[in-house]
C-alpha cells in the first residue's frame, strides 16, 4: 500500500474551508493531478458517482469515483479504481483551528498488486509531492 498525507492551516473558518475543499467544480484550481471531469458533477451524497480524468506520474487515467462518506463540514471520502486495478481513496477533512482558521487534511491511499516495492514507493513519493503542491494552491485560494 502507498499512502500520502498533507495537513495544514488555512486562514478560513471551517465552513469557508469546507466550501473550498469540497467544491468539486473548483478542483481544477488547486488539485494538481486533476485534468477534467468526464461526467456531470453530482450533488455530494454518499453513494454518488463522478468520473474524473487525472494525470499521475505522467500517466493519464480515468477514474469513476464513489462518495463513500460525506459529513459536512468535516469530511468527504471518495474511492475508485485506477490503472492496473489499483484501488484509490481520498479523504478530505476540515476542523476548526481558531476563530478564523481551519486545519485541512488530505489523505490518499493506493492499494493493489502494483502498489508494493519500487512502484509503490514511487507512487507514494509522487503523491506526496502532488498533495504538497495542491495544498500550496489551496493556501493561495484561501488568501
């Protein structure tokens, strides 16, 4: 299994941070692996599905995500299947840190036969870099 995690504060209330983080139509503004949505963006709810084209390690992939859990304004977990049958899960979390700040966490997990050894390590390293870059873009959007 390969994992990547990023967490930090944004100068936004929990509600405002949640609106930014969970707005799928804004993924193109901050999520560095996101290319485009290949389906209509659904109303967020457990069981809803959405198809995304993304690029990881130079490889374009189309993933049908399922919303596994949705608990506004704190967390959203989506999962899907990628190249070579890799199972991918993303969890986006927000917690109030102060009167006008929030702690945002983005966790990614990759499981499957290919996610071991050197390939798993490369995926983990690249995913960590992408999440760090994505969080930097979130900070810019947060002002």
